[in-house]
C-alpha cells in the first residue's frame, strides 16, 4: 500500500487507513510522532488508538491538526535549545 507524505495527509487518508491491519502504527508514523516531545508522542498515539477503535471520522481533522501543532512546538523547542536567546 502506498501512503501519502506526512505534509499531505488528509482526513480521507486517515479514514481509509483506519481499516488497515496495522492502522495504529501507520497512522502514528504518518502523523510524525517521532518528531514530537515524548509526552506528545504518547498523547498522539492514545488519540490514534481511540480514533481507530471508535471509528469517529470527525476526529480525523483534530488528529491532523493536533499532531502538526505538537511537531511544530517540538521543533521550536529544539531550535531554542540549540540556539538560546541571549539578552
């Protein structure tokens, strides 16, 4: 099966992947959980498990939005660690 790039994942993609045998692993990888803080990885994986288990299509948008926000937050944090702002 061919998967969409992380930046192009859509609600329809998540709905189709939800039925895959390895849905949780595939969806969490596509949402970029490895590019998040450890707590955010766990939070996102739990949200994906609930999404797959409960089959609520309206939650797909929230998953995509939340994972993007968490990745961006982690990236900003890493940049600030590497390049601290000095007054």
